[in-house]
């Protein structure tokens, strides 16, 4: 029995030693792998072909380095950033874009992916500053900027008159997180229909700011119609920066249009 016990103890020592060595190797491999972020300045209106993520292994030191490329875009003010993505020679099926606050940040501010697309345009409301972007390797990327004033129609008293069929463009940039109010006038009794691709935040009220019940339909651009016909008079469309029960927060941004008939 003593001989067998010694053999078992030796076997267990060998197994434990092997496990410890494997664990040490895993730690060594993890510790030797590092990430390097390279910032590449990208001027407006210049097309760039995105570089592939680089990988380099040093056999002498056992260190591996992953190199990631982030494209630096300087934003001159409040407005709309237009990003045109084009399919290159990448093996990835589709187009993608990720937005970061700094070159070495791993926290994504926002991202987009378009499966099977050869060309795609992304519109991003932005504030003055610097942002960094990356996307699918070997795909093409081009940025243009259009200045857009935030507007001052943040309450019913400052509502902007909106004529029938005329589209109002809303560029909600970070730091300007408030509702946008529009005033419409009816010359006869009718149902009111309005459209918006940010429909969850649209509110229709009468002249006393009392909400009017509406029903929705559609998918990409949501159509809303008042349940009942309303008499001639003044009404308000309010694009909220959050839902009725949400607390407004400063980093929300979106781009949309709203119009009525």
C-alpha cells in the first residue's frame, strides 16, 4: 500500500507541476501581448483607404504587438459630419464604422455596420472637438462637415412656424439637449398627419399644450395621425430629446426630419 501511495503522490505532483507550468505560460503569453494605437490625421474631403490591423511577433523576446489604426478628424464647430464608406478589397462582407473619443480608447461612442453594402453614408451630429474613427480594413472612408446652428425653438413660446409639407431638419448635437417646437396652423377641421424617423419622441398638442392622441404606422419613417379630426386653429409638434418620462441628458445626438400634412 505504501509503494502504491508513493506512486500516486508522484503522479499527482507531475500533474500539478504541469498545470502550474501551463498556467505560467498562459500568464506569460497574455502579458507579452500588447496593443499599440496609431493616430492618422484625416483632413475633410480626403478619401483614405483604411489600413489593416498589424500583428508582429518577436521570437527573441516572445513579445507580440497588435497595431490598430484610428483616424483623427478635427471638427470645427456644431454641425453635421457626413461619412461616406466605400467597399474596398477587404475580405469582410459589409461596411463598418466605429467612433472613439481618443486614439487609444477602447470605449466606443457609437458604431455602425452595414451587411453586404458596397457604399454607405452615415450622418453624425457633432460638436467642436476631435473624434477618432476606424472601420473595416481596406475599405474607403471620406468625411465632410456642414455647419448647422442648434436653433432656439426649445419651448412652445419660441416655436418655429412650419408650413404644410415643408421638412424641418433637426441636428441634435451633444450639449444642446432640448426639445424642438414647431407651430402649425389649420384652416379647416381635419386629421393631422406627420412623419419622423425619430417618432418615439414626437408629441402633438393643441394651443393649450394638451397632448392629442395619435396612432402610428410605417417602419423606416413613422407616420403619425391624430385619432380624431381636430378643428381649425393652432397646434404644436414637439420633437423631444427624450421620452416623456426620461431625464434629459447632454450626450444624446441624432439627425432627423419632421413634416406634416
